[in-house]
């Protein structure tokens, strides 16, 4: 059986990024992955401009300026933001200027209006500023011709502001992976169906759809399939034709009705992983199908059906694969942080153990609070608000409250 680390390397080794570029707009760029380095032909700021409301001046005119000995300049222009100054300042002249407005030729310094006194067409400068004060010089923040954003970045709101600023409104991004989600099990019903004895609501399809979407991929929800081998074969054969990745849950264990591995073999998939030494989530099937409609092989993840196992397997193994598939830059794997456990934690046992709970930051240190209630892989109720999984290595002794533990971050950390 592979260790978690070996399984992760094996999985990342078979994933080939989809590198089909397409173009998106600024309003749809959030979380898309940049397909090229962005290089602009514009400097930023585009031109010298004022950082304050005040007066644009020539620094050399202010020599000896002091509150007891103010210097008086002629106001020869008014330059609101968005206009182009029409004249050059010469000796003894100032221009009324506003934040963001272009500096006139000749000016090199801005005096904030609080340091001046207006006298009709003239202005008294009361305090001598530093040379170049309150000027945002052309190209001070970015020089044309240099990369501003790099290929493989996941675009965030600040990146989108940058793209707008450099007038990149047709943004080259990779197409989103299409991920088909399939639940298997005779016992599964939809949330709005009446529950009969022995049945369970198919929660995995919704959790997995949300996880896939949060990773930036496109979800294709398939109809659940019962535990009939022929039906499963037909569903998987259909799924791989229309998706870059297929995620199924259920049917990968050793029970008589667990047909996923058999069906994958019948369909000539190459099996890479059958099980991983982790708890929860030991049964995990990872396979590839030869390329169907794209140059990349189709990836298949057969997750265990237990709701917690399915989620943990997604976080630990599917999400990194999906990130790499999308064309994201590495690292693709989860973030692990060191945290102080607020409660005692049980010993690690014969498999790497993941305990769910809440990760928070207190006085600059991560803290982990294990979820109360049963840590059974069938108990999804105490998964509520999980944002961290404490990882106990193989045979690790139990931990006391206050000791340090590695925590895999799976959501936003609370303060
Ligand atoms: P399996 O992996 O098929 O042996 O299923 C393991 C456990 O997970 C069983 O108790 C199933 O009823 C449950 N299970 C399987 N699929 C789902 C699902 N889609 N949603 C919720 N529970 C499930
Ligand atoms: Mg089953």
C-alpha cells in the first residue's frame, strides 16, 4: 500500500496540464489561470501626476521658503484630474492641481494645499516641501516591457485590477477542466426523495461538486448509478468521453458490490493507485484512460463512499491533481502548518491519520481544535466548518493538549 506522499507523487506524475488557451474578460477572470506572461507597453503611472490636492511648483522657486518667510507664486493654470496641462510652468509660477492630475511641464514638486494660503490669483507657500514631494512619477511602479503577471497564476481581484490598468481586457487563460461527478450505490437517493429504510441521501455528489467548483473547474453532474456492473460500465464509458477528469464515490472497497476497479480494468484503464495508507480514505483508485478528445489522458479518481473519506481524499489527492491539470503553477499540494492542539489527540495507528477540526490563529500562532463527537468516516455531521485536518504520522504517539501537530489547511483560517 502506498503512503500518502507516494500516492501524491504518483498522481502528480500522471497528470498532464491542459494547455488549451482561451480568452476571457475582466469580469470573468476571477480564479482563472493565466496562460501567458503579461507584459504591457504602458508604464505605470502612465504619466507624472499629483498625489495630493495642492499646487504644482518648480522646487527651485522655493529656496528659503519658511513659515516666517513664505514664497508667493502666480497661479497660471488649474489642472483637474483627467485633463492635459496646456502650458509649461516658468520661474515664479504655480498650477492649482488635484489628486491624480497630470503634472505640467516644468513642475517637479507638489505642495499640499494645507501648506499654502490662497491670495486671489496668487498662492503663498508656507512650508518648503522636499524636492519631488507628492509627485507620482511616470513608470515609478511599473516599467513597460517587463512582465507584470506570470503564466500559471490563479487570478485574484488585485491581479484583475492590474490587468485592467495595463489595458489587458482580453485575458489569455487556460480552459477550465471538465470534471464529471458520479455517485455509485443502490442505497443512494436524492435529497428531495422520501427516505425508505436502508437508504441514504447522496451527499457526496453535492460536496464534491462544491469542492470541484471551488478549485475553479467545471462540474458535470452525472446521474447516480446503482451497484450493477453493466450500468457502471456504461456510465464510466460515457463520463470519460465528455470530461478531463471523472470522480466517482463509492464502490472502490472490497465488498461484493464494489465494481469500480473491475469496470476500469474492463475499460482498459491504467490503474496507478488502489489504496493508500491513510485514515480515513484507505480505498482510493486512481487510473488514467488514453486521451479521448484532448491530447491529455483522462484521469479517474474512485473515492471511497463514506462521506468523510470522500472529502478527505479530495482534499489530499484530487485537489492537487486538479490544480496541476488546470495549468496552475506549482506547488499544487495542500498547505501544512504547525499548530498547537487545544485538546489531546489520539495516537497515529497503522495508517497516517487525519483528524478534522478547526484551525485558527491566536496571537500569531496556529491553534487546532479537534471536532467534537465521533471521528468515524461515516459521520459527516461533525465536519461542519472544518478548515483543517491534523495529520498524525504512522505509529505517532498520542499528543497532549498544548503539543504541536501538523495541520493540513483545507479552508480559510479564522482569527
Ligand atoms: P462504499 O464505498 O460504496 O462501500 O460506501 C461506503 C459507505 O458510504 C456506505 O455506508 C455508503 O452508504 C456510503 N455512501 C456511499 N456513497 C455515498 C454518497 N454518495 N453519499 C453519502 N454516502 C455514501
Ligand atoms: Mg457502495
